[in-house]
C-alpha cells in the first residue's frame, strides 16, 4: 500500500502524489482520535433539553460555520438518537439555530420529514 510523505498508509482513493491531498482531510489516516474528531466535524452538534415517555427535545448547538445544523443533518441526527437513546415510539423535536421548534418525523426507524410545531403540539406530546 502506498504511503504519503507523512507516512500514512491508509489513504483515500482520492489521494494522489507524494503529498496527502485526500478529500477526507486526513480522517482516514493516522490515529483513531483524529478520525473521530474529523467525523464529529461532519455532523450536527446538539444537546437534549427535555426527555419524557412521549418525546425528546434537542437543541442545535453549532457552531454552524464549522458543523452542519440539525436541519441539514437530520438523517444522521435521527440515526444517532435511535442508536444512543432508543427513540422507540417517542417523537423527536428540536430547536433550530434560530430558536424555532420543529419536529423531525421518524417513520420506520429513519428520518421521514419535518413537521411544523404549534405550541399545543408539545402539550399533547
């Protein structure tokens, strides 16, 4: 396997020449820590603000100039919520970067669509 000038052996198919110019930014090279850091930069950051038997509400944390918003990364956010918190039949709401409350509708274990939230929706949920 070819190595770049930094000695990395696990190279992307996109890398060419003696210098590593991979589209992964080095995430496929070097330590696991660097890979995890690079992976974290590709996905939305959020925190749980409310959780009960019927719903989970999260808040988009940003910084949005470095990571995608929950809106732009909805598929992965839903995947992580199911894997980490066992979403089950609970509804998933989020406060976006503008403070607006929206629902990420989950169907068949995956993100399906966005739904507008009226103040009453949370009371029912």
